[in-house]
């Protein structure tokens, strides 16, 4: 089996949000799709290890904010590479309550769902949500997962359904230990200014290690 | 609720295939996503009214061929706008048996699955498949659903999870009755040559009606 075939499947990039007893929580997901059109339902796949998983299970609702191509990549670092159990991901992220759920502003659309069914797998829960609210927030182009990898040069969290271990690079590379971003600029990493930050998760230069 | 929000969700375009007692059958799907990475599983959403749905349920297996941006658009007309119950969709479509399932050649990758779980909705079945075989067929870019709509200018079959009724056009337009393609060329439709065929499903000029 050649698992590179999985890289051909196309996805968007979403902030999935929910409530943890009144506290806004969320994570990044790319596995989301509409299941039926009437009534409208949407399914998402969330790893058991994601704190947002148990929050969705407990509160029975989730929202999907659709990231745009020019959404701040730091959103992916914040929502994709930290845990809502220990970090307040919404502390510095502008958001509004839409359909009774927290929805970030920097998105091109959102969908709010009430969980109507679940399907368990060894590592992920598929939540089937009946859409209770949805709207377009801007006319920006949605970010595809391919765009995230090719243009933003981002990586997949280990909890993602689409995570594939990276091949070892032939040459040593500087890698962000928080989000996995591999520095690929023309300036040698050592010569970057001290205030350089990871373009994905905004961590300082000191968060990078040579691999 | 603004259902236009659903247009922001990103998908690929796939030929889902299976066996009908030894006969190759298939349909077009855009709702497909990886659910887990280890073991690798993939979920697809197929309308109850699609003949392929009952074939997958009966034989317990399905394949996903990932269409490329430059895959023949006629594949979408053939697999997306006809029924395998009455049409042999593989009759004029080159394919091979991969992992014991029929996989079309004109694709950039394929994934073969054994159904391990299902989730029923009012109109669609979500099949969860454990991947038993997968490979890359070419380095072409996968076709996204957005590319299909924007560049190929194709429409959604009424059975698609993402189907939205089209708004009535302000001006009369010529529409292909087989696949829903709306003619948008510069030459007035009436002045097109008699051998004009629909660029999506290859139906003759006579298959178009003015709406």
C-alpha cells in the first residue's frame, strides 16, 4: 500500500469549536464534509486525544469556521498545535457567538451543528451534526489543505487523520518544535534576526531545532 | 441559515466504484475523507438513490479513484449523471482491477477499502472503509470540487450531499438536460455547429434546452 495516495484527497482547513462548560475551546480539522443537503448535515473527524473531542461529546454541539487562504497562519499554530485543556485559544483570537457557539472572525464562512449521531473508530470520533446556523463571512477564497501545505508550507499535527510521518530530510533543516514548520528561506537560519518568529505559530527563533 | 456557507467547504472529485455481482459499477462523489491514519480508514457519503450505494452495501467493498484537474470531464457526465442500474459505465472507460476492485485509469491516485462500519442518515449512507490497497497513479494535480465548478463549469447531481438548487438565471440559458451544464460560450448557442457536444457529458446539441 502506498500511503502517498492519501495526499491526493482534497480538504479544507477549519477551526472546530465548542464549549467546555462555558469556556470556548477549539482545534484545527481538515476532515469535514457535508453528508446530506436536506436536512443539511456535516460530519467531522476528531482525534480522541483532542480535548475538543470530549467537549463536543459533552455539550453536543460544534461549529466549523472555514479558514480563508489569507487567514492568519498563526491561527493554525494556536488552534492546531496546542491543547485547549491547558491553553485558552480564544484569549487573543477575535470571535463572536454565532448560533450559540464561538466562531472566529478571521474565516470566510461558518457552520454551526447539533450532534445527531457519532461513529467511533480506534483513534477518532466521527461526529454527525445537523446544521442549525450557517453564514458567509467574507468573499475570500477558502484555504484548501493543499494550499496550506504548498503555499503556507505548514505541517499536519500528529492527531490529524491525514498525518503521515515526514521522510527524513537529506540535509539538516531547522524545524519549529511547536508546529513542525520547516524553515526554507534563502537566508541561512543562523543569520536570521533575533526577532524572527515562526510564520505559522509565531514562536520565537529559539523554538527551532536543527534536524 | 445561509446555505451558501456550504460552498466554502472544500472537496475533491472521485469515482467511487464497486461490484454488482461481478459487474463494475460506480458513481461520482465529492464527500470523501480520511478518518484515521493508523489503521488508515476513509469515509464516503453516498445517496440511498445511487445504485452504487446498494452495491457497496452488498459486496462490502469500494474503491475511490481520485480525478485529476485534467481528467476527462466526460467521466463526470458518465459516472455522475447516469445510473449504473441501466448503464454500463465502465463499457467505454479504461480501467484495471486494483485490490480486487475496478479502478479507472484516468485518475491520479486510488484507494481501495473494505467497509467496516456505516452510519445512516435520512438520505445518505456514510460508509467507513478500512484501506486495503492504495497507490499513486500519476503526479497530476487532484481536481478539487471548486476547480470543477469554476474551471470545468460543472454542476452538482441532485443526489450529491452538496447539491443546492441553482438560482433562476436572469437571462434564458441553454442547459444540458443530462448533466446540467450551462452553456456560457461567446457564440450564440443557436449558431453552434450541429456536431457540438456538451463539454461535460458529451451529449449532442439536441440534449440542451433553453431555460
